């Protein structure tokens, strides 16, 4: 009988948990629709802006803008975008792992086996610093002992273009001051409700190859639309310096803004799916526990009837 009470308590506990996960599923579904619409509305503009960024470096003539200057240095600044909360499956784990793998791969590529005596020196010259957007990524990096130059985890779910301005300013200022040679962004690209892919792409310096990472998460039709063989002639009025000084930072800011929107849509989708799976799992567990409880109760009733019948038979014999 005590075991039956334990099962009833478990059923009650699981039902309470199912109510919570069901409510979280509904909230995430509502947020997901808004986040998905926001990300898809600006995606075409962001992709065209990225194409412009990728080709401008080849069309500016003799003018050298600091955002277009290439460098062979090994000082990296990585903007890591994660969620502030958990309960969204492996979303945060995957994007953090992507950033860590990027660092390890960079070290392995830069180390030359034939120059073993210089290996220590090469590792020491490499710098990997982080700017974080999201408490989950920030907390993991702190535990790993990574250097975080800035944290913008206080930005909420409803992100506006003005919310991204401080992040862009920090990245551009660091790059302009030549503290870093390359700036990357790591985020989760929204593909569908069921599929979100962690992506790492270079933001600065600008160049044609910055399209490579985006192509890995696009369909062939989208790639053909964004990356075409057509060549364009750019006319700068009044002059390249004034146009690029105003245009390039805005286009870079758009790339960061779109990455944040993609990450937000991915987070809400992953959380909705995770809570849906949790709700269904709780329902299955309740069914199993109820079946076990009913079997136990039926067994107890059968045993009681057998004891009564046995007692009656014993009385008849007397």
C-alpha cells in the first residue's frame, strides 16, 4: 500500500511538471512566431548588404578604409551570441562548442610541425578574446578562464536596431584601435523550427570570403541569388571616403543585428520544441505510472477477494 501511495505522489508531481512545461511551450511558441517573423523580414536586406560588403573591397580603387584593410595578425575578437536562459535543448551547448572548436582549429592550423622550437612562441602570440551576448555563453567562458572584453547580456528578447548600437560601437572601436586583427561572430542560424545551425563567420576585415560561412546554411537557390557572377560598378558621390565612412559601419551593424535576430528565433524555436518534447514525455510517464498503479490496485483487490473466499470456505468446513 505504501508503494501505491508513492506512485500516486509521483503521478501528482509529474502532472504538475507537465503543466509547467505546457505553459512554457505556449509562451515559447508565441515568442517564436514574433522572432521568426522579425528574422525573416530583414534577412533579404542583410544578405544583400553582406554581398555589398564582400564586393566593396574590390571596387574602392586607391582609397583604403580601415574596415577593408587586411592583416595577417593572430589577435582575434569573437562575439559569442547565446541565450540568457536554458531549457532550449542543446542550442547553447552547440554554439559554445563551435566557438571553442574554432579556437582549437586556429591553433592547430597556425602551428607548423617542422618548426617545433617555435610552437610555444606561436601559441603565445595568438590572442582570443570574447564579447558576449547571453548569460549562458558568458558563464561558460568565465569558467574556462577566457578573457571577456565586454558583456551585453542585459538585452531582452525584443531586440531593436538601437539595442545593437553599443555592441557595434565596441567592436568597431576595438578594430579601429588595431587591438585585434580579425573579428568573428558566433551565433545560431535559424533554418526552420526543427533545425538551427551554429555558425561562425568573420565580420572584419571585410572581403569576398566573408560570404563562405553564410553559404553553408543557405540553399542553392539562395546562394545563387546572393552570390552571383555579375560584376557591378560603384560610383561614389561625393567621394569614396565620405560614402564608405558612413556606409560601412551601418552595413556591419546590420550583419550583427541580423545575427542577433537569427539567434533569438533559434532560441525560441529550440525552447518550444524542447518543452513540447518534455510535455509529451511527461504524459507518457503519467500513463505508465497510472498503469502500474492500476495493476497494483487490481492485484490488491484480487488478493483481498481471495482471502475473503478462503475465509468463507474455511468457515464452511467447520
